[in-house]
C-alpha cells in the first residue's frame, strides 16, 4: 500500500527519493522540509563536508500547488560536493585511484566480496550515511501526513560515548533545538561536547544513544496477527535499517530482563470513567499494537568506522598489512542520527496507520480516524453495554 525508495551515491550528482501511497489533498510545507534537512546537517562533531552541502528538496512529481495528488511523489536533493568529484563520480566517465584498505566496522570488506569490487569506492559511495538526507526528506513528508492525524515524533540525544544524560521523562523541543548535541540536559551537554573534543584530538570517533518519542498514537496501530505486522518489530526493523544502529529498545528495553513482573508492566486504573495507566514501562506498545501511551524507543549507535588514527587493516590489492583507508569524516554523528531516527520512525508508521484508517484522500483518512475513535469511546460505555 505504502512504500518508498531512495537512490544516490554520496558524491554522485544527487539523491533521489520516491514515496508511493500517501493520500491525495495533503498540504505539504516545503520550507519545513528544508528546515528539517538543515537540522540533520547540524550537531557538534560533524566534519567538513557539511560546510559544502546545503540540502534543499526539489519536487519532481506528485505535488501540485503544494498539495499531494495521490500519485507517486518524486524528490531530489542535489549533492553540492559532486562538482568537486565529477571526474571520479560521473555516471558515464567516472574513474579514479582505487581505495584498497577496508575500514573495520564499515561496509567496505563485505561489500567488496559481495559485489566483486576491487575498488572499495564502488561500495562505500552507497553505504555512506549521506543517503540519510533523503530519508529525512521523505520522513518529513510522512511527518506532515501523521501530524494531520495528531501524531507527532520528537527525539533527543541521551548518551554520547561515556556521558549519559539524567532520566528525562518530559523534554521541551526548544531545549533540544538550543543544544549543539540535541541533549536537553545542560550538564550532560557540556560533558558530551568535551568528550567529542577529546575524541577528535585523539583521532577517534564516538557513538551514543538517542530516544525517539511518538505522541498522539491512536490505539491499535500494528497487529498481533503475524510476526511481521507487530508494531515493535516494524519500528525496530526500520531503525536497524539505519547506518550505524546496533540496538533498539522499546520502553524499559534491556532493563526489563532483570525485573520481576511486578515492576515490569503498567497497571491499569480508573480516573473517573477513563481507563488510565500508572506508568509507561512498555513504551506504548503491547501485543505488537500501540496502546495509546507515548511510544518510546531508545536507539544505540556505534562510533563511525572512519578513524583519523586508522585501525589495522590490509591492502587487498597487495595483500599486505596496512592501516585502514582514511577519508574525510565526522567525529560523532549521534545528534544527526537522532534526526534520521525520527525520519525512520515516521516512514515506518505510515503503512500501519493506513492499514487501520485507509483513505485515498486525507479527508477520507480523517473521517475514518474520527469514526474509529468515536466507536472506541462507547465500546465500554456502561449506558450502551447495559442496554
Ligand atoms: C560519511 C562520510 C562523510 C560524511 C557523510 C557520511 O562524507 P565525506 O566522505 O564526503 O566527507 O560527511 O555524511 C554526509 C555527507 C551527510 O550528508 O550526512 C560516511 O562515510 O558515511
């Protein structure tokens, strides 16, 4: 029903994205897409490439007068760095010195063997996280669809290397935006920046964790019908589909393993006639379905594998030991990864949301949402159940 594709090499002419299956008549705020693209480019610890790029979306199809047509949406983001790399990356005549020493932790080695490439550039150009600019662009289009239904997604950075922020239940978007590392805890923020400086001076890199939170989720998105329809699996799969991600936790996540059942679940209570929960340890998902609480996901990101102080590797052409290839790179991408994580969650939510509410136009989707909420409200209403 809903799918998307991206294409593009890191130093090629452009990134391309196609979204198919969004309803018609949704108003798209194009300036807002560019604002989110700029947010992904920021964050303390980024390298020099971000001074070259100025990511902006160009719509090629699926939009007229700022409204979706229901036809496939096609978008492009040009790579400004292409003009500096044309000889190397021209789709017809591109050529250059082969890269030969795979970076431990990168796609270089497995990709070289898989695609039978003697030049690692033919692997790393697509493996590069440059492609996440397009995911953020497509994710923001999805965010505008979800927002029309009252569903919003936010994120903050919880850890960079050894520095962990305090437990944060509520956070203001303003505090996140103000922070160079997208962390709303000012003490932790300062320590995170120091760690990034230290890693840079040592020719090293740093990973971390970010939290994505979804508010306004209607109950019953996703299903327990089949393993692949469970919302937790769908979201974890989408987040693990990002470069650098090594673990995804829902609610208490790995901590749940050490707790007794009495401290692992979310008791029910009554507040007047409303069923409420006294905690959100499940992170908003039970039985593979949204339960109406905020969805809370914690994502662990590895330190990027391009180190200035290169790790031991081999030169595959000469079969000699040699340090890994060093290319221009970032020291820490966790703040940018948080923005990409939000995008992945948004992209992953559209299909299960449309499965529940359907609609060829946004009006129809909204009508179905209103009907569904009204039906849920009277399901256990005593006056109707007693009748
Ligand atoms: C990346 C390496 C760097 C990053 C890039 C991801 O690119 P370059 O080799 O051109 O300096 O800047 O990230 C982006 C270009 C971006 O837009 O985020 C890598 O190897 O993954």
